[in-house]
């Protein structure tokens, strides 16, 4: 019974959180406008990662 309850509780916790994730190498426009230098470096790293694959 304890194992079922623990599994049920873990499933609820994982399903309850809503995480917005962007694909690797992409950013939302607000982040790019706020800090273009940091955004450029992050986007280039994503581009290089895609070329590597």
C-alpha cells in the first residue's frame, strides 16, 4: 500500500509542474532584446551543437 501511495504521489508531482522549454539553440524574443550579447553567444552555441550532430 505504501509503495502504491508513493508512486501515485510522485506521478502527481511530476504531472503538476508545467515547464516551458525551448529547443536547444532557440530563445524567445524578449530575452534577445533584453541582452543581445548574451543571447548571441547562447544562440551560436546552439547552432554549433546542431552542426556537430
